C-alpha cells in the first residue's frame, strides 16, 4: 500500500465538487445536479497528485454519488468521459443522450 490509500474523497455540495486534499493541495471534480442526471464538467488534479490514482478515485466517487441519487451521469469532462469510455460495463450508467460520445472518435 502507498499513501494514496490515505487520500479520502469528500463531497462538498456547497461548492458542487468532490474533493481530495493532500496538505495544501486540492484535487477535485466539479458536478452539477440536474433533474435527470449529474453533470461532471471539470476535473483538476495538481501535479503533486499525479501517479496516485487520484483522478480515478474522483470518477469512482462521482459514479457512487450518482448511484446513491439514482441518476445517470453526463461526463462532459474529458477525463471522466475517457475513464468511462474504457470501461464498457460503465456505459449504462451514462445518460442516454451522451452514450454515443463514449465510442466516437
């Protein structure tokens, strides 16, 4: 195990984002609740977090949040979209309007 196992994802609904802190550094995935989905428009992972699976943790937390709310996701963030596109078992979790973007180009 490395110290990435100590990095905890927290939901900050007031800011509309999932966050992971490491010292003064903050990685986050922004989200916006809509009536029929959760939109994930932007993810930021500072260089200090690279190679630790932090971005993947944020995506998995986003998927868990969507599941808890009973909503599909709209992965407009390129990182979210690429993560899900590589995992066909997750495609059904994506809002029907966006599933075509998972296999395009």
